[in-house]
C-alpha cells in the first residue's frame, strides 16, 4: 500500500523502486485529502509522504524503502 501525492518526487521514486523489484502495490493518491492523510500519518506515526506499507506493516518513506531494497528485503 502506498499513500502519495501526485507531484511528490519521493513518491515517484518509491513507485519506481517497487516497480523495479516487481512488488505489486495499490497507490492511494492523497491530493486534496488532507484530513484523511493526517489521520493516516497519526495512525502510523509517520509524518511525510510517501507512506509505504508492506503486508500491512509500516516501512516508512522513500529512504526506508530504498534501504529495504538495498538489503534485499523486497520480493514480490
């Protein structure tokens, strides 16, 4: 699950990482949904987008996703 803003470079990079590793994901573009996004940020304790969840668990943002990919932790 990926929560993004449509013009966020970090969100675009997160999608590239997931695509390049063949990891399927559902993207939720949060443009204009500030209340819903605020609730998600509060729920997961993550303050920025992208907000990346794998198998329902918070990965974090783009930097955390890149680190996970570097460690070989992304599989489809």
